[in-house]
């Protein structure tokens, strides 16, 4: 749903505050509770530091190093990032609640289980290596040549590199089991074991997509009626109720019907064809008549196109080719996530017009070799 102000507090700033707390907590839980890194491995490499320092090194230093780049980025650029979330809220206010939930859930899942675990160790290494040039530029306003910053950068990156190698080394075997639970594949067992978590998450998104398309078409009908009768108002509450009921009904049907049943393909084939047809009709009529859902709407048209495409992927999922059965749902979720991150990048770019990032502010020129010499004056 759209971001609003709560008694003077912008929700975008509140989201930044939550992220500042949640990201370090995520890594402490990931490492200390699930033991993706073990202090014994580091103790075997460096026995001279002792067991106590090995535990401190893994249980405290690793979560701090991996979360620090995110925390620093969020804190330093908090105004622009907060404005980014507010811009996204203003843009997504013009689309249905189902579309908001659809993209939000997918983006949150991908960011939490893919980007944070896999990207943060590498980001920590790059951040440590770039710390010295950034500090000098922020303090003096000049850029430091690479050959001056390389030695302190390497020294600062030693510990993050060591921690990152240990993290990735342990994450590999665990990732294998996570991926198996994600795609399922078992011949017997419950729904999660046979179809995987991707089936449930996709079913959730599929249901929201159906509800959003149906609600959008109903809203379009009322828009047409209002052009004939200017006193005709669009019942927003009724549209939301229909969207919720359709999405809930489809999701319940999706979970109850056996994924391998012959009737499932027929039922969802009909549902998907009807939904894609409604979405295509609405899109074509809006394009022909040059109509938008709102006059000031600035949401990319791809945000609407991805919904019928997402529904159409279910055709592939019911196919007989194992590769497409396993990866088509994951690819569809990834595409939906890409759309959401494109919206974020656009909103971040617009936010730069109001709040300029500290690292984009050029206070001076580059350091030349003559500047390195100390002047005696």
C-alpha cells in the first residue's frame, strides 16, 4: 500500500530505521543461531589466537563486517533512501493493493534469502578496500589516486576477505539443501517436499495477480461508465473486496488441488486464459484511448504487463519438461523482483533531485603527483 505520513513521521524514514536494525540482526541470527560459520574452522587455521578470540571473531566480527556496509550506506544516505521509499509509495498508490503486495513480497523474499547472504560478504570486502579513498575525499574534497590507496586498502580488506571466504565455504553445502527445499522434487511427502516453497510463494503471487487483473478490469468498466454518466462514482471499497475474495479463492483452490491431478491443468488453464484475456483487453483499450488509471500515474507499463505474463507461466509449469517445471516458477518470481527493483532505482534517481548523496557531491578535484609532495610553507 502507499506510504503515508504518521503524525509528521514519513514512513520512508521509518523503513530506513527498521532496515538499520533488521540487517545486523539478520546476520547475527544467520551466523550465531544457524552456525553458517564455525569458530572451530578459524581456530584450526589460527590456533595461536585461542578459542575465546576465535568465537569472538566469528560470532561478533563476522556479522558486524557483513552488515556494516549496509548500515553505513543507509545511515549516510538516509534522507535520499527515505525519500525513495516515499516516492515508491506515491507511485504505487495508483495501482491495486494486490499489485503492491505482489511485488513487495517477491522483492522482500529475494533480497532476504539471495542478495543479503550472497552479496554482503563481497560488498564488505569492496567497502573495506574503498574506505580510505572515500574518507580522504569526504574530508578534503579531493580524489586519491589508486596507487596511494592500494596498500591501506589491502590491509583493511584482509579481515573481510578472510571472513568472506569462510562464509562462502560454509554456505555452499547449506545452499544445496536450501535449494532442494525451494524447488522440492521428492517423490513422496507433503506439498513442500514434493513441490517446494517456490510452489507456495508462486501460488500466492499467482492468486494476487488474478485478483489484481479482475479488480483492474472491474475498475476499468466503472471508468467507462463514469464517462457516460458523470455522476457515476467508482466504488473503491467494492473493488478491493472483489480483489481480496478472488485472490483468496484462487489461492485456496491452488493449495487444495493436487499439483499432478489432470483436472488441475484444465481448471487453471481456464482461469489463466480468462485472466490474461481480461488483462489484454484492458491494456489494449487503455492504449487505444490513451487512458491511465490515474492522470498523474508514472508507474512503468511493464509493472502491468508482468502480471499476465506471470499468469501465463503457469502454462509452462504444467508441462512435461522437468527443466521448465523446476525453474519456470523461480524465473517468474525473479522477473517480478526485477520490476520492483527497477521501480526502486527510478525512485532513488528522482529522490536525488531533493536529497543529494554525500558521495555524489564533488568538493574538489583530483590529487596530482605534485599534490602528494609536502609543501614547506
